[in-house]
């Protein structure tokens, strides 16, 4: 039996338009709905596809505030077997990675999968740090993972700028997932939602690891961009098209 | 902080190397590079160029002892994603990931968050420093200097490449001068065929928002934005695109944006030079007629 761990995070709704976006201190503030990270859902999908072809158990793991547990439960209705929560309000990437790595070791998790980047702070730091802490190989930009020889080795497809690499790996590894049509997240069906209500939710203690002095976070701001706009008349669209083309020529855009 | 030397770690893509080389020069003239390549020579302005003919995950042990000799390690792209975090940990370095702007005199590094809706500033407090730069956010240093490569060997291959598939790009969005973009408002694959006609008449190419790609109307290669292409076009048409910040980050360098949307409150209108409040298809047909008439 192989243990698969997918690390997930609840993030403020990323569809919130810029006009409704506010900061309090350095973080997004306001009464937003929370959703599962965009890439985390793809990571879950890759984990679930792997589990379906291998005798294995899939843990969804999150270092998170308690109030987001209901959002994170989506992982159970998508198909994860258990949800492990490490309660914390810290979002330091090193504390996050150390705590996730600690749970990964505690639960003997062989295959660790994360989303490429979190959809809020977008630092792309936690996945490689988890790999570094665990001294495992790190594979970013993975779109699918399959098991070879019943879990003795794994084939990972990595999507780079102009090529796909099929990588064979025979040891424990950490992969971060990028989105691709082959890992489009499944939509939980009613049966899975009902089943998820009886699945285990485990709460683990946070550990305060020694602070890693990576950089001092100064201020955050909302960038302001000014553009000159002109609204063209729209009662006769043939005229609008003609006017637009004339203007584009004048401004040397054509 | 006094920076004595800088190490660039990159693949051999000319643009990526040029951007790293530009930023490296701002810190020091004492620059070396480790490049993942199979070329014999590289156009790069450094003192020494090391080459690795392998993949980054097999090369960490080779890079580490060398990297430990430098004050600043600069990387970007997929190579940065592979090695940045591990180097930070193993070298107990300070770091900033996804750097989009640098205030060199203040030693402040900016990173955009929340889909480009906010920018956060970081100040590293000690060296060595690992910086992962966002691509296409920095100027490129161009040089005619051809550097010979000193090859580095990887001790052991932990990963075997069993297959390599070239992705044939149908379109080079980042280089196109005119791009006709379509979003969820287009509503179908057939709608994109109309945009294709406009692109042909302009001598441009079609692009899309993530929503259009997710709906399967066009392939991912055509996606513009944070997780797609970054345009450098002089003209961009946004048909039925709302203007989410993740989309806008891909058109940040476009000179002139024309937005066509039936919702006069759509955020794209704030970014556009010309706003047309209309049904996209009605305007697209009018534009096609006009272009066909003028093109004869
Ligand atoms: C981590 C992350 C990365 C992302 N990366 C990207 C990215 O790279 N690129 C990207 O585009 N998005 C990206 N997104 C998604 C982004 O947040 C938006 O969801 C997406 O850009 C919306 O696409 P859209 O404007 O086509 O759709 P919508 O926001 O639904 O807008 C459709 C627009 O069409 C208009 N419309 C509808 N019918 C008509 C009509 N008949 N005529 C004229 N107008 C009409 C509507 O008024 C509306 O303004 C990302 C999101 C996340 C979380």
C-alpha cells in the first residue's frame, strides 16, 4: 500500500474583480468566499488518477486556519480518503513547508503532490521547500503521474516550454502540478459528497520550527495604472469600425 | 550589502539568458553562469560559462558546491522552479521568488500577488541571495560575446528520460504584432472561426482568455495571461473578455488595446485605448466588412 499526499490550501476567491479588492496590512481583506486553490484542484486530480490505478491511500493535507476546513472538505468529496489539518494562521512559506514535511514523514507518505503555485500569494516556494526539507527529488510542471511495476517506480510527464518529458523515477519524490486538459479537476457527484461526510478529518498540532530568515516582508500595495480611454460611438457599427481603423492608422498601430 | 559575484543559472533560451544577464550586470561585473544546454558556445556576457547536458533534477549535487561560492544566484523559468527552493534551503540563503521589479539602490525586490492585484516588497537581509525572476519583466542584455563552455558532469542520474516529445507550437503569441483575443463572451468554437477571419485580414493571430480555453473552444497554446502567453503586440483586440487581472498581466506590454464588450462596466475598458460597447459578433462582422472593403 502506497501513501499519496496532496497538499492543498483554501484561498480567497480569485475571481474577485480588481475594483472589489482591498488590502489590510499586506494581505487581501474583506468578506470573500474561500475556494480551493486553482492548481491544488489539478494536483488532487493527478493524485486521484494515480490512486485509481494503484493500491494506495490518498491524504489531503493542509496547513490552514480552522475556519477554512469546510472549503477544504471539497478534497474529500472529490475522492481523497482522509483530510489532515494542521491548524495555523501563519503563512510563512518555510513554516508551512516544515509543518507539511513533518506530517508527510509522520504518515509515511511516499508520493507528495502540490499545486504549482498558491492562488493567493503566488510565491511558488512551498513545493520545492517541502522537497528540500525531505531531501527528495523535486519535479515541477508535472501534468500526470502513473505507477510502473505496481508502485516500484513512477512515470511523470513534465510539461516544459516546448517539450514534454516522460521521466522515470524510482525513489520518493515531490511533484508540483501544472494545469493541462488531462488533469482537469473532477466535479464531485452527489454520491461522493454523501460518502465524504463519513471520511476521517484529522487535526494535527502545529510545530514552531526555527525561523528561516529568507527576507523581510515590507509593504504591499495595489498598483495603479492609468490609461487613456476613448469610447467609440456604437449606434452604427460600420461607422465605428471605419473610425477605429482610421484612428489605429493615425496612431501607427497598424 | 557588498556583492562580490553573481551566478546565473538558466537554460540556453536567448531571451531568458539575456534577462538574467541584464539584472546580473546591475549587481556586479563578476558574473559566471551555469547553463543547461547541448550547444558548444553561448552568447552571454560572463567571465565563465559552465554547461550541464542533463536535466535540473539530476544536477543539484553538481550545482550546490559551485553555487555556494557566490553572493547572488539569479535564475528564472523552469530551471528556477526546479532549483531555486532547494538552493535556498541548502545554502541557508535569503530569497525572493517571482521577482517582477527591483529597486537596486534600496535592495528591494517586488513580487506580485493575488493575480497581479497587489505587489509586495521584500528586503533580503543577508547573503547569499537566491532570486527567481519573473520572465519578460526585465530588459535583456544583448551581446556578441561568444563564450566557450566548461562542462560539468552529473554524478548519478536519479531520473531517466524515457521519452521526449517536442511540442509543435501552432502560434508564437509572444512575438505576434497583432493579436485578436476572444473570451467567454464568444460562446463557441464557431465564434473563434470569426476571430480567425479578422486575424487573417490584419495579418495577425488569434489568442484567448483562460475561460475560452477551459471551455475547450481553443487550445491552451492560445491562452494569454498569467498562466499563458505574455504579449508584446502593438495591437490587441479583446472580444468578450472581462479583463480579469490574471488576463491583464499577459497584455501589460501591449501598446494599444481595443475592447469590445456588451457590459459597459467590464474592467477591460479601463485598460483599453478604444472601448466599444456592443455585441462582439455584430462588431466583428462590421469590422470584417470594413477590412475586406479596404483590402479590396
Ligand atoms: C492562478 C490563476 C491563473 C489564471 N491565469 C489566467 C490566464 O493566464 N489568462 C486568463 O485569461 N485568465 C486566467 N485566470 C482566470 C481569470 O481569473 C478569469 O477567470 C478569466 O480571465 C475570465 O475569462 P473571460 O474574461 O473570458 O470570462 P468572463 O470573466 O466570464 O468574461 C466574459 C465577458 O464577456 C462579455 N460578454 C458576454 N457575452 C458577450 C457578447 N455577446 N458580446 C460582447 N461581450 C460579451 C461579458 O460581459 C464579460 O465581460 C487565472 C486564474 C487563476 C486563479
